[in-house]
C-alpha cells in the first residue's frame, strides 16, 4: 500500500489541476443524506467535496490494484462497483481531519472492505473496517473504527455489514468520533493524535459485489445523535457522617448540554428530594444524610434531547475511629525527642 500511496503522492500535483476542474459540486440528490446538523448556535454545514458518480465516471479518483494487477471498478447507474478477486483501491484528495464523512457502501463479498477517511501525509489515519469474518480479535461480523498504520482497533460494533450501509462519521475538535449506520449511533471513540489529512481511501479486498456511492465530506459536524459524554466517568463516592456532599461531574457535547438530573433510588423508588445537581453538574445533598449507601443515577441531556445516564453510589460512613490513647503516647514521645534535639542544637550555637 505504501508504494501505491507514494505513486499517488507523486502524481497528486498533476491530478490536483484536474481535480479543480472535475470535482463535483455538492450533490443535490444524496441518497440517505444525513440530516444536517447543527442547529442555530453552530456553523452551517460546509461541504468540502462530494461525488455521487451520477455522471458515470470516477474523475478525481486515483484507482489501483494493491498487488499491481488490473484494477476493477465500474460505474453503473451512478454507483461505483468493485469487481474481480484483487484488492481494489480508490483514493480522492481530502484535507478534512475534523468534520463529517458520509457515504453509502455495499458489502457483498467476504474478507474485508474498508475506508480510511483520514490519512495524513505519512500514511497515518483513521478508518472503518467492514468485517464479515473475524478481524482484530473480534470473532464475529462487525464494523470497526481503527487507527492505521499499524492497524489498532479503537472501538467496534458487532453487526453484520452485508448489503448497503449508509455511513456517517463525525469527528469534533476534541477528537471525539461518532459512527452512524443508517443514522443509528453504533460507535464512539476519542482519538486525537492525527490532526491532518491528505486523502480518503476506499479498499475492497477480494471484492466482488462491493460498491460505494454518495461520498460527501464536510468540515463541520453535521449530525449529532450522540448523548453527552462524561469527561471523567463518575465513580462511587464516600463521605463521613455529618459532611456535606459535593461532587462535580463533567460532560461534553457537540451541540451543548441542556439539562442535568439526579435521582436517588436507595428506597427502591425514584426520589428527587435528597440530592440536587446544578446546571453545570455539581451534586449536593438537600437534606442531612444518614449513615448508609445511596444509589444515585445522573442523567445528562443535550440540546437535541439525546441523553446518557450513569449510576454510582454514595457511602456515608460513621465519623472516624475512636480516640486511641496509645497513639498519643507515641506521638508525644516523638515530639519530646524533637524538642530535646532542638534545645541541644540551640545551646551548641550559643
Ligand atoms: Ca464524476
Ligand atoms: Ca450515485
Ligand atoms: Ca449530542
């Protein structure tokens, strides 16, 4: 793949001229197009490049076969099909490293198909793998988000990707990835070590009956069906009897956090009278707490009504251990030695 990439890079200057002429304008007939987000407070969607192949060609794409054989792509009825038994590769200039990538991909063969939607100039990037078989230690069909190269599994969803998949990937400027299949959130991950891109690369291995269409790349996050994510996962807490409880939770969301809520389930029913949570995630107790364990559930909701809940416990323990007189004797002895040494030192100086 490396040599193929180099070949691509060498010719990219010439291709760049062609690209400027042949790049499609934003498609006006995007099948299964993502519902454009965000709403008011965010930047409008900004399509950087797209191709729906409805003109019947792959102008703007560099195609090759991994082992140097004949590449086998055909455009039929505005859809790119991959054929033969080689590894067909197709790349397109793309400088987007944060934003939205959407495309339709047909997984019809076996083995492995993939899209590296971010590739930097050194060949490092991020991609999706559509796995009919075991891959990266996942012994079932799956869609995998990977870092490449070498390939590292970041997150995955066990599912059968056979047939057409409408995929949307978003990455915000914190490196937070969301992957949607038919607009359902299937994968989340945070990885922010690779920050630039030079191209997008489709790879179809032993690839009969695979294909792709409707590639749209924008430099804005155009879909947010993900709930807020906790920046630190809430953990079980302990306080002493008589103490006030303060616990600050931190969450992030692309379109913004709307509400926080907390419920105490200790009695087996929903109780909202014992604890409160502020609009920025600070939990406090509303009443004096008894010794025991409180089972708490916090729900954080974004401005688009996507919410995530987490449960943890608060243990209220009896105040510290009873006074131990032997400790005082030991401590007193220590202090006496320090005083004697200090007196001797001062005497010596005077
Ligand atoms: Ca075209
Ligand atoms: Ca098409
Ligand atoms: Ca959200």
